[in-house]
């Protein structure tokens, strides 16, 4: 709309809301569509059905939010960015060692799921503590996790060494 309140011919309408917020919502909408496996044609059809605009560029902040709500209803969940996940990871020395041992088990092929969530589940099962970062206040439980991971690694290495020795004597 112009200052007089008329729509500018052939131009995208001006929008309420901070431009950075709108850009972030557009990026989330594209990411959500990609994570849901929508191709461009299907994505544009869904956008037109939900908001009346085939392109995110023509959507207002409330329309973008409505589109994201629709995608959430279809099973999309927003995931924190890589930077946000990295900041959330526990950073005390024992946590770094626990993570290194966990990744060593991954490299040995012993983990079906080497994600941070799987590590959290393992820590919870061993210690009863729900989050790795909380072990900073309970160093004895952190040591317990470290020792169980070391024993697991040693057992895997021992079994592999025995299998190699036994396999060579056929």
C-alpha cells in the first residue's frame, strides 16, 4: 500500500512486523516444506491453499505463521540450528570425555543411534540423571558414566581381538 492506502500495482504489499522476523518465518516455511518432502510445485499449491499466496514473498507475518501451523499439523517440528545445539551441549571436561567415548563407540560400530538424544538416554539409564549437563553437579555420577563407557569399549576391543585370533587358526 502507498501512503494514500492504495495497493501498488505489480508490487508486493508492505508488511507489518520486523523484516528480520518475516525473513526468518519465510526460511522456516521453506525448511519445513523441504523436511516434509514437498517438491516446489506441491509446496506452492499448499501455500496457495493455506494462505492464498503461492509465494512466501507475498505473505504477511500472520499468513506465514498460519502456514507454519499447517506444516506442524502435518508432522513438521522445528529443530534448533546447529549453533543452538552446540551451545546446549554440556561443556564441562567430564561431559567432553563422555561425548568422546560415545563417539568412539559410534566409530567402532556399536551404536545404532549416536545422537545427543541417545547419549542422554544412556546417561539417564546409567545414573538416573536426565541431562548430561546436570552431571557437572554430580561428578561421581559422571565418573560412573565414563567408567561404563570405557568398559564397553574395552569389551568390544577384547572381543574383536579374540575373534581375530580365533579366525586366524582355522
